[in-house]
C-alpha cells in the first residue's frame, strides 16, 4: 500500500472535485491550490508531511520546498505544461530510495485546451504601445513624481492580464535601460472621515493632512484622494502617508477605507521612441508565448509517443512507456528538442473566415482585435472580453483545434474587410 500520493491538476476546480471523489471513497484527501488562504495551505502541507492526509490533490502551487521523502506515487490528472515541469513533479516521488510510481492521464482535448490557454498572456504591439504611452504620459514625467496604474481599469483598457503588465513594468525597471523604479503595490484611493478635530485644525499642525485637504474632493462629508498624488506633492513616500493615516486612526481622529490596487512607480528616463520600445517588448513577449506553446507541444508529443509505443510493443505497456518517456526526456535535456505537433492541431479550416464574418456582424458594438477574436474562437477569456460574457456566444471555443496564429490571420483579413465595407457604405 502506497503511503503518500500527490495528484497534480491544471485547474483549481479539478483539485476540489477529485479530492471530494477520493474522500467519498474513504481515502483521506485534500485539495490544494493558490486560491486557498495561506493558513489552510500550510495546514494541509503539514498534515500531508505528518501522514494525517494520504493524498494531496494539487495544482503546481504545491510541492515547492516539500520536505517529505516517502511520497510513493505522483499522478498527473492532465498533461504537464513542459518536460521541465513533469520531471520536477515526478521527482517528488521515491526520494527515500524505495520503488515509487508515476502515472499520467493524457487526453487530447485537455491538451488542446491547455494549448489555447498558453496564448492567454499574449499581447499585440498596438496594445503595448498604448500601455507605454500611458506609463510615460506627460502627467508622469515630473521629476520624482510617484505614478500609479490602477490594475483593474488598466487591465480592461489595454486588454492585458495583471501578470503581463507587471512583467512589462519589471522589464522597464530591470532591462538594459532603467526607465523606471517600481515602488510597493498599494491601494491608491483613500476615503477619509474626520471625527475629533476639524480637518483644518489637524492640517495646521500636520503637513500630510494639509496636503490631503488640497488634493481631495469632498463627497457626502468624506474626503476622497489619491495617495500617490498626496505623497508626491510634499515629497514623501506613499508608505509615509499610509503610516500617518494609521496613526491618526489609532488616536481616534479618523477612519478610512482603501480601494483600487495599483502598480506604483517613478519615472527615471523617458524613452526616446515609444514605437521602437513597444516593438522590442512585443517581440520579447511573443518569444515567451511561442516558447510556452512549444514546451507544451514537446511534452504532449512525448506522452503520445509513449502511448503509441505501448500499443505496438509485445512488452509490458508500463515498461515500454517508461523507456519511451525516458528516451524523450534525455534527448530533450541533451539539446534535441525536435517534436511533431500532434495532428489534432490543424492549420486551416474551410468555414473559419465565414464564421468570423458572421461573428463580427453579430457583435458590431464591440471593438475587436485579431487576438481577441482568436481567443474567443479558442474559448479563452481576457480582461476586456471575459468568459462570463463571451462564453455565451455560439462561437466560443469552436476552433480550439485550429492553430491560434491561423485564426489571428483570418481575423485580421475579416476585420480589414469590415473596414472596407463600412468605407464603401459611407461613400
């Protein structure tokens, strides 16, 4: 009997579903993913390490720094994102030197879904250019001014995930040229309510309160202001403003609420050419996207090859699959990355452009980009085109098996045709 088992899943809902299934069958199991509170994650990991839980069903969030030598099996409920990920995760089994087992469930549809999701972080040069123009706007160029970018509104405006915006900002800080310096992320909008002393009385003896009164607008007796704006106006850090407000709260002078999480930064150097920088960043991000897709393709190809060899060999399927996977892994880490993209990913479809045309005609009110259309056709949401809204369309995920770039090219053509038709009608 295997004492401890880790089951790896790609989606949080799968960890809950599988752990419940195991518990319903009298197997002590817990789901583990980044959506759980930190204290719950710590408790689950400690229970697993002390053998109070036999099975942990987890996303990749589990296992980093895991100090447990007697894990007897690692099961992948779906294909990992890369051979690096696969090797790292199966490496958590058998550390005590005993026989351990690794099992991978492979399903072509899941692979296609993961391949589609690999494009969820992709961005276009136009969007990157708009983002950079905002970051380096005339309002941000003042020396030592603390600038902020409210995450939710910016994410929707530029159709970029929070992680992508953070990646770009980090590159602007740590790249060849240091264009900006990142500051601690905070909630930038503060609503302040004065209780004891009058605002003017406090302002007379407190420079931060005086600045708050100058920079705030009063709404229903409450002072609403932007923390970076207040900090910049008197040359202090945002943390100083927050600390002073907290002190006033402890004295009973004020109560306050914070909202709008934002990236904060100061500009060190303004790019000479935004277009050139946006082109460079877009190319760099595209290489990351392509690499992510290719790594998944290589992992999938290795899994499919192991399945196929077991179907043709007279030896035990477990032996032949292990040999096949080991061979692929060794070749990969020795520098031979050749792989065939599984045949289920197609490079063309006769109905694609016709469906895109119908989709555009049915959604004239939306401002699409080729990438946004390709995501919808792949069943992948984005900040400006969320799942909750666009999954209701008839075309959601219809072309998941068609290569993403092929859909983008077709969408580009149809969008240009729309412009031409509209121009012809206007004349």
